[in-house]
C-alpha cells in the first residue's frame, strides 16, 4: 500500500467512527428512509477533503420530517452548522442537507445528506458510479488519484469525478497534467460519467 493509500485508509477509519457516533442510519430510518453511502468514502478514496456523502431515499419527502431529523443531528456534540437546499422541483428531485462536524482532533468534516425521491432520475445512479469507479481501480490508479487529491491546494474545490475521469479514462498522473486536463475539460453541474 502506498503512502497516499495509507493516509486514505486512516481517513476512512476516522470517517466510520464519526458516522457511528452520529448514528446517521438510525436517524433517517426513523422516518422510513434508506441511507446509502456514495462518493469517495464508498470507493476508499477519501483524501484531505473530509467530505462524507450519503444519498437518502424515500417514496415521499416531507420537508418537516427532514427538519426533525436534522434537528436531532444538530443536537449531537461536534455539529457546528447545518445548511438546507430544496431541489424537489428540479430533475434532481431532492432536498440537500450539509452538516459540518468538528472531531476531537479539531478537524472539520462536511457531511452531505441528499434526500432523493425514490424512482427519480438519480435514484441509485451515484451508487452505480462509485461501484464502477471502484471496480476500475488498480493499486496504481488508486495511488495516482489519491496523490492528486492530496496535492490539490486547499483553496481549490475540485469534484471527485474530475480526478477519476482524468486518471482512469485519460491516463493523467501528475499535477501539471491534471491542471492542463482540467483547463481542457471544464466541469459544471453534475458530471455524468461511468468508466
């Protein structure tokens, strides 16, 4: 295991401790919702941007019930802030929640909880993306993705899918190549790509 993969494994271990401490599954199951892990944590690619992504599915979304769940989450020690967005009337058919949690080492974690209407356009899509990317990873690709993520300046916000496309699809391996790749492939909105 390379040095970047070791750091990512430690981040994954810490992330699972936080998820258990916040009891996210139980909170959402209390309103009949199903919680699925997506994103870099699901793929084992959690680097220095401590972002935990979950998609939550229900047959019906009641915003008042969501606020009750998030109110319970807000009362958990370590939760510093929560943000809300309503995209129910878009193709995304979701309610977005973002929570920020400060751990015992004083590190801030962002927890993205996207409550999606079951049967809508993106139902299960990002789980499929994560699984396909994970299946396409070799040790060398994993280390290349993680190295690029760890080399990313803190002030830059780059979507994970950009790293995965660049490394898996286009063979990018260095930061200089990645900068040039991003200039040639600007990403806006939701990037739909499967390896």
